[in-house]
C-alpha cells in the first residue's frame, strides 16, 4: 500500500493550480489519501477558496489521473473546506517557490 500511495502522491505532484505555479500536493490542498484493499482511493482535498475558478475541473482532473495508476480501480474525490486552506498549509518548498520564505 505504501508503494501505491507514493505513486498517487507522485501523480498529485503533476497537477498544478492554474493560478499558482505550485502543484496541489505541495500547495497543501490534499488533506488525506485513503486506499482500500480493492484499489479504491478516497482523497479529501480542498481548494484555495470556495470560489476557485477550477472548482469543477480540478477534482475531475485529480480523479482521472489517479484512476490511471496501475492498481487503482476507482477514485473518489471529496472536496472539503474544513479546515479552510491557508498559506501555512503549504510545504516549505512551495513557500520558497512563492517567496514566502
């Protein structure tokens, strides 16, 4: 399972918020990844704001890319806003990239 989670994270790092030049994983938009024994993945993620212009397309992109990983049979993307996203959720790498450090 750990190897599968590593592959999921690698794919998530290829998906970028179109308004911010940082991937959604380093941006802190992915809250949790759960994998069942049957290859079903459930991802809790958020958006930078509830009015995000990619609120419809970004979760679909995540779902499609994760479902293309060998060993994944299905992906469910849950959009959550609790806790609300803020810049403190970004990785050190993302903060450095965006000039917050």
